[in-house]
C-alpha cells in the first residue's frame, strides 16, 4: 500500500509543479498612435513553450467619420514558421456605436505564435487616432522542465 501512496504523491507533486509553472502570465498593453503603416499591437512566438492566448481588446472609441482601420491576426503553425494571416482583413469605418467601442479577441491556443496588427488606412478631419489595447497570455513550461 505504501508504494501506491508514494506513486500517487509523486504524481500529485509533479502535477502541482506543472500547474504552478503554467500560470506564468504575460500582458502586452498600451496606446499607439496610428501612422498609416501596419503596426504590431501583440506578438508572441514560442518554440520551446506552449502558450494560451487569453484574449484582449482594441478600443476604437476615438474613431470618427472618415476613419478606417484594418485589423489583422496572424498565426505560426510550425516552430520557426512564417506568419500566416487568419480570418482575412477586419475593417472598421467611422465612429463606433458606444456599445461597440471595443474589438474583442477570444481565448485560443497559441500554436507557435500569434500576432495582431492595426493599420489606419483613412483619416477623418482629426487625422490619425490613438488606440488603447490590451492582450494577455499564459505561458507554459518548457517540456524538459517537467520531471
């Protein structure tokens, strides 16, 4: 019976260490002023660690009539692979409805990388706008660290 208890204790200890290490969190947030180019708001590439993209948002409440932005999401599907655009261009124009002032991104596996960009392609009377953003992820443990 003590062998079974020892095996279970070692298994629980390994699981606990794994859960503690998996919970390393990271955020990328700030405010950018658009400049007409494609600007990166969030980027994470991992080869040795898995990660979970926990979602985020872009605040577009500063947009007004005549403004247009294009948001793009890219993924890496292989270690050291190229960025591949997913979902196509997401285009937003004009002043948003007050209830829709955030572009929201949902939780998803990080694969080997995720990148989110914003490009303001047209400006209204106020010129280029500022955009507040926040993205979170949870970084996994290197596989060789779990013993």
